[in-house]
C-alpha cells in the first residue's frame, strides 16, 4: 500500500472517530435535560417566559436531530457558541485560556524530551551500573509521585520557605517583576513547568532507557561497532533512532492531551488555563464551554495520533503500510 493511500485511510478513520465522539458528547449532554432549566432551577423569581426566551436564544427548542446537526455545522465552522455564564463567545475563551495552557505544557514536553534522551543514553550505555540503577530509581519515584503532592512541595520550598518564586497565577496582580510583563510571566512559569518536566522526564526516561537497552543488543548495532564507527555515532545515529519508535506513542499522547491533562497542574498553581476553565465550566454547568473544550481536546488527540502513525513509517521503513 502506498504512503498516500495509507494517509488517506488514516485520515478518514480519524474523521469518523471525531464524528463518533461528537455524537456521544451531544447525546450525553442532551440526556441530562434542558441545561437552561437546570441552570435556572436554583434561581427563584425566573418566569417561564424568560426560560422560554433563553431556551430559544440558545437553539434548544428544536428537535434533538436538528439541534445536533446545527451544533455540528457550527463546530465545523469553529463557532462554539456563547458561554451561558459569561455571555462571551466560547472560541475567544478557548483561545485565551488555551494559550496559557500551551505556554506551560509545550516547553515542559520539549525540555523533558531533551533531558530524558541524555539521561536514557547515559543509563543504557552503562547498564547495571550505579548510574543506571540511580536513573531507574529516580524515574520510578517521579513516575509514582502524585502530581498535586509535588506541586505543593515545590510551592512550600521555593515560594514560602525560600520566597524566590511565585506560588500562583500567570502574572503578578500589582507590580510585574523588574517592571517587565514578559519577565514576570516567565518567572511565574518556572514552578508549573518544573512540575510537568519532572513527571514527563520520569516516564519518558523509563520508556526510552528500556527501549534503548533492547536496541543496543541487536545485531545491526554489533555490526556498526565492528565496522569501526565511533560509539557516539552508533548510539545517536543508529540505536537512538530505532529506540524512539515505542516512545512516539507516548509523545503523541502527551502532545495530544496537552489541553486535557492540565487541570491538576492548573489547580495546584491557580493557573488560568484551559484545564481550570474546563473544571469551572463543569461546576457551573456551562454546556457550550464543556462541549467546545471536549471537541478541541478530541481533535488535538486524534490529529497527533494520525501524525504519530505517519512518523512511524518515516522513522522505520520496515513498518508495513497495512
């Protein structure tokens, strides 16, 4: 099967998957009942005429089928509706809050990837040494430690005891650090990014070190060494490329769920990102925000998974396009 045909098949499957998620999401929200009536149930004094007017304004007076296809067509046009609570276009909220999430998630993944590559190479090339056991032990601890606990520890050490880093928020509420909003924003990023780097590095190191150990035992590595190639070229040019194949799946999940895995970090550090917005929307029953955020996360995850599948073929030509 040619590459173009393989990509076409994967693309069609991805579109079907996104459509299936949209059906399930809409059905679950619709099963709860009229969200307007639920939201206004605890607000005494609201007349039936007002409820009827608001219901009509949000297009909730039609049949389930009509409402689904109207909503789906709006999603295709990147129109996520208007927030019931804040009366703000959901697209504007997703862009603003999503940017703050990507601002800490993306650097954390890239830094963790670079650090884990270096640590994994050192550990795998010194298998069963004290360095190797130390790397494995540290990675296991990092992988097992609860996220909120590490965040609280970082806040206690660097914010309350040492007083050198801010403990919450993306910016200072009064005076920016050194009079610069850019420097102030970067300073606020240190703790949440550090927490994410710690966890991502731990998991990536466990995966990459194990894969690299297996690859270094392969016959083609022995042949490369016997041909007189420098050890650095053997490891980084041949072994590391093949060892990366199993890690791509986890990297794809990390990139795809950058917006979906944010609630813990953003809750601990009071970070104004999409994770915090998502939790707030659930607590306030802001259905347009819930549905818009879920669809964005779904599209990101499916898209990155598709790109990961294509990357498999680019990295390892032995993979058959089935």
